């Protein structure tokens, strides 16, 4: 591919998980590959500190303001952090998998250079995926606010005690449940914690929200899929030993009080992902979840 590459992605943010295996080897190789094509590449500061050779670096927020494309090297957790940071700046993300499962980071290190060249040449599949925005309100005032790519989890912070959660959807009473907690998930997060809780797998670009109870005391309490336009309000029934917390993509806010309201809705700003042109979500499901790889014209399993 020529150095005077005709691509809209001229400024690249290279974001890596600092303690990932092979990160010290792969990030400099990707940096050299992209700069050889005449592109301006900047490494995020946290990753750059772990590299043996110094590379141009900048803080994540500044990268979001200046980059045309973010190449994320690590696992799904690394991409979740990058997605939250880049969403407001509308910077698309490409994921290179150094983790284990990798639903979001779908480019293998062995093919990273060829795949990046394809994307830079315009051979890619683009997806817009929704974020959730969670707010903790105390007497109507917002005291905490955070976005989530995968899920917002409201749960008991006492491992031996359930909590009583009251849920309203668009102002209408939905249910009251005694359980270990509630997962409110995006379609992207439907293959994460929500899946472990028995929730359905949603195609990642669907406009929907999934509510999945965590170990409900009533066995008939099942996961529910609602519109992405819905607003979910979570409150609590008081108890003598109430203890609860909220977590957005595993980032915990521990000081939830019994009279607080947690309001969860789709963030107006989605984030954008780019995949290689032959990206196939269903093939990823078969590979990652160890489903049958057979085709219709083959012998049934």
C-alpha cells in the first residue's frame, strides 16, 4: 500500500491495554506500519509508559479530540473504555484482540496489518452501537452520572443478602423483585454479563434494552427486552440492612442509598465500530460460544 494513501483516516489514535501480553511488541509494530503509510499516529499515554521504545503519546481525552480513527489493542474491556472516551468525539474504533473471548475486538494479531490496510482503503463494515447513560438521583438531583457500553448493574453489595428492587418503565410500574440485583444491558452487552444471567443474545445494532434479573427469588421472573427509547427507573424498598451499588461496565459506584433513584436510558450519542469487510456476527457467535460450525448442506449435528 502506497505511503500517499487516500483515506479519510489520517490521524490515528493507538490505544493499548498496558499489561496485555505482546503489547510491547505489537503496538510499536502497528505504529511503524501506519506511519509508513504517511499517517499521523499517537499512542495513548498509559500504554506508552509501558513500551520500551518511546513513541509520540497523549492522554485519552485529547486523542478523542484529534483522531479520525482509534485502533484498540487488547481485549473487550480495553475497547469498552475506549468507546466511552471516544463516543462524544464520534471517533470510530477498530479492535485488535489480545484477550480471550473477544466479541468486540475481532481482528487477530496475525492478520492485523492486512486488515488495517483493508479498512484504511475503505473496505470495512460500519456499525453504530448504543450506549446507556445511568444517573443516580437523590431527591430529584443528579449526584452521579456515567455511561456504559455493555450494561448498568444494580446489585446488593452484601453477598449474603438480597435487595428489593422496584422498576418503572416510562413511568409505568413494571415489577418489584427480591433478587441479588438487576442487569440493564445494551445489545452489545447481551453477550456479556446479561448472557451469564440467562438473557437473550441480541444482534448488536438492534435498538433495544434488556432487563435481566440476577438470581431472582421468584422463578417466573424472566429477562425482558424493551424499546431503546424507554427510560428505566430503579428504586428500592427499605430494609434494616440495605446495601446496594451501581456498576457501569464493572466500574462501581458503591454509595447508593435506599431512597435514591437510578435512572437508565439510551445515551443520545452512540459509538461507531469498524469491522473488516467480511465481518460475520454469527460466525463470531459460533466460534466464541463453541456452537456447531455446520452449514445447512452438511450432515446435521
